[in-house]
């Protein structure tokens, strides 16, 4: 086969491979939607987790193969809307929110709609801010994290034989919706370049995380995702607390200097008399 043709096929493969992972994620998200509608909530939860795995892989593969394109970015965003916007919103509604009192039925589907709408806003904001923000952090809760919290919560309840408390998950839906469109920063992990050497600690952490997940795939993922969703607000509160203390200290120093200047001026006036 001519070398030029081999190069052409290889180049096509580079661009097709990330889109293939994205399409597989879309399939998993659509499967989750069907599972939720059929009342197979555990299956829907696993499908959303699979969609999140493919979402991680498509971006990593595109960067490793240097195959990032505008088409791939837009295609990935549209697929994410189904997998991490529509599917988890429908799952949340049919699994927990539908059990709210009948007279509050509108609140139930409005909360689910809030999840879907805020996911769309979060994805749109991410698209227009690509390349303009610190890649170490996400601005607002990523849509996969919001979807994974819903999915892993379903698995946790199914494994423990617990029934979801609708008012709790109504509140969780509102909080997740707000976090997605907020300015709260969340660690992205994108600064870890797989093409470069990394510290042994990162490898050990990844191996330990995988081992914990495999030991209890129904409880550990929920705990890890919940911790991720909470770390952003907690860090923001800590930073605001530190900033408030810094400003208070600055005001105290300024006030003390002002009093010292006034005292010196007063003493000088008395000496001149």
C-alpha cells in the first residue's frame, strides 16, 4: 500500500477515534434514559457511569492523539446534554421526585427541569470559556459530576434496599442546579498530563481509588462523587473566611496607623504651643 494512503488512513483514524468514544457515551446516555423510563433505575445508573467513563476517554484520547477539533468539541457537548443533562434529570424525577405529594407534582418536574436546564447553561458557558480560564479548575460543578451523583445515589439506595426520600432529593436537585451555574471552582484534574512523567503519589492514589471502588462498587463511588461535589463549596467557604480575616486585619492595621498619625499631629501641635 502506498505510504501516502497509509498516512491518510491513519489521519482519519486519529479523528474518528475520539468521536467514536463520544458516540459510545451518547449510546450509554440514551440507554440510561430508556432504562429510567422503564423503571430499571439500577441499569440507568450504571449506564450513566459508563457514559461518564467514555466522556473522560474521548477528551483524553483527543489530546493524546492531537486530534482536538471544533467539530469534536461541539459533538461532545451535544452528547453530554443527553447523557448528563436529560438522562439524570429524568432518572431523578422517576426515581425520587415523582413520590412528592400529588398536589406538589409541579414542583417535582420543575426540579427535574432545573437539572436539565442548568446542565445546558453549564455546557454553553464551558464552550464559550474554552481557553480563557485556568485549566486546573472548573467554574461551576461539571455536568458529569452532577449526573454521577444521581447515578451513584440510585445504586447506593438499590444496594442497601432503601427508598429515596423525595424531599431530600428535591433539595439536592436544587443544590446541584445552582452549583452547575455558580462560580464555585472545582478541581478539574486536567493539569495531569498522561504523556509526561508524574509523581509516584498520583499513580498510588489512582490505584487506591480503583481498588476501593472495586471493593464496593455500590457505596464507594457514591462517597467519592459526593466528596467531589462538596469540596468546591467547602473550599470556597474557606477562601471567603480567609479573605474576610485578611480584610479585617487590614482594617485594623489601617485604623491603628490612622490613630498613630492623629496622635503625632496632636503632639506636634502641643509642642508648637
